[in-house]
C-alpha cells in the first residue's frame, strides 16, 4: 500500500494521535479523546484462504484494476494485479500461538508522468468464515530514474513486532475503525467507514453499491486519504486517481 499515493489534507489542529499496540493504558481526564481503532483480530478462529473475494476487495488471481488522475500537475497511473503467487508467512495470533498462512500476492505499480516510481507486492488472505480480508505485509521498491533507491514502508507480520491488519471486512458497517497495517514506526495505516450506498462515475463506467473509506495514520498526524470501493469491482477511486480499466477473472463464466 503506497504512502506516496495518499492525498494529504492538513487539519487545523495537528495534534499527534496516541497509538499503543495492544491494550490502551489509563487515560487522563480531558475534553477530547482520540478515536479508537481495532488492533486485534481473531485469526485463530479463521480458516485462511489465498483465494476469493468479498463484496469490495479481491484476492482472486487474474483480477486487475488501472486508475489514473492528475496530482499537482503530474499524471499518476496505478495498476493493481492479483498474481498467481503466494507467500508463506508465520506470525503469532491473538492467543500467542504460531500460525502460518499462504498469503496471496497482489502487485501494485505506480507511474508519474510515465516514470515508474514504486512497485509493491502486498500479501493478503481471506477468512473463509467471515470473508474478512487481512493484510500480512508488503515488499516495497521505490524508484528514481529507473533505479531502486529504497524499500520504505516494507513490513511483514511476524517480523519486528508487526501483526496482521484488516484491509477490508466482509461486512461493511458504518463507523467501523480498524488498523490495516500494524508495523510500529513503519506502516500504521488505519481505516474508518464513512459512507455507503454510493453511485460512483469513473472513466471505466458508473458503479453502484459503493462505499467510502477514510484512511489516516499516526505516523502523519492530520493527513487523510479517501478511497471508494464498489461491489464486485473493488477500488474505483483513490484520492485523485479514478478507475479507467479493469479485468475481473471469471466475469464471463
């Protein structure tokens, strides 16, 4: 999940939000409290699959999304492909027990004015009981002038204190808040469900039964990103970028 893609909107109050992995300690009396986001998920109760989809997110091999938009005068192009590849990941679940998953690899590529700037390989798996799709980490290559210059934002559940996050629940409930990435100090994106029942027009078509997710991170207090997902398609709007083309595996079956 690329940090560079986030559309930043600075709030008037740039107060840092407190984030403690796991339980939250005593809170002093105050007139304002930071909203809480779920950080623990009962993965020990899930049969984890590297295939399938829920209403708004796919890890089915062959699915592909392409989005484009102008950002500060630059043409941003994003391509998301679900690959026919998996990655074996071992992590500690909520019970403290070792758990292994074969996570689906979803590749994201980003270009700015035709120049490749980032490639990430994201690792997801679906809970068969709930259709929740969980996020287990990503490999990241940042490019400048065709050369890899860093791997900023890379993380993996089970390494350096990182835990699985939730990328998209099987049931979209307004007001839900949860961490998508739980890698302290590296990747801590979190989501809030803010709208549903939307109709969204993009160059690729008009889609119904869409939802809106507001993303923030305690690593960049005050920064926000708005994403819209539509039923049976997936991501159709990411900040200024809108869906221009897509392929859904098995759509003509």
